[in-house]
């Protein structure tokens, strides 16, 4: 019986004796449950909802003047040879330009008078000024504030066409409307 008692004590002491071991491994994880299907993230809002949409007026108001000018909102008018009289067909073009300028009441415009290559520099500068003034006055008569319009004459110095024929000369006899700034 003594031997049995010693054997029992040794068996009971075995767990406490032994070589030094490193940290024991963590207990195994319980078997995982079947994963629930992942809910996809919500769809991003449409691009238009990221920022409020600006109407055309507000969109142009934040644009630079040169960007507005490149949009081509204002159309040129043409003149007959040696004349600063507004032609009947161009009255509608000026009326359309006036509507644009009234709609976008913050735009400042330079009315640029141009001539064809015939005549002296001095004569064409004076004629270009009369043409620019005629269009500016007409726009003012249609309700565009005169302080938003500036006139300048380039005479024959800035042609859009370089050929010496009537078709080209008629293209150069014009008023061009350039957006140059904004009313603050």
C-alpha cells in the first residue's frame, strides 16, 4: 500500500512538475457561425447632390470674365462700307445681346469697333469709334445700363480676315462685344 500511495502522489504531482514551457497556446476558437451576408455600403449620392446645383446666373457670376467671354453669349454686328448705321438685320442681334446683358446684369462689356483695311489709320479709328458708339447707344436704348458698356475703336488694326476682297472686308467691318469684367 505504501507503493500505491507513493504512486498516487507522484501522479498528482506530475502536472506541477516538469520542464519550463513558454506561454500556452490560446484555447481554440469556438466554431464560427455561418456569416450573415454582408450588407453593401450605401450607394454614393449622385454627383449633382454633392453640392447644390447653381442656376445659370449664379454659375456665370462665379466664372472669370474671360471664361464668360469664351462662351460666346454676345454676337458681333456688321456694318456697310463707310457706314456706322446699324443695319436692320443687326438690330435683332443687338436686341438679343441686350437681353443677355439684362439677364446677366453683372457683366461689363467692351464694344469694339472695327473697319476693313481701306482708308487711313486715322479715318478708320474714327469710323470704328462711331460704330462702337452706335451699338452702345442702341444697347442703352434697349435698357442696358450705359455704365456697363465701354467703347473702343481698333480701326483696321485687328482684322478677322486678311484677304483683300469684299467678302473679307465685310467680315472686318464689325462691332465685337468682349466681356471685360463684372459689376461689383
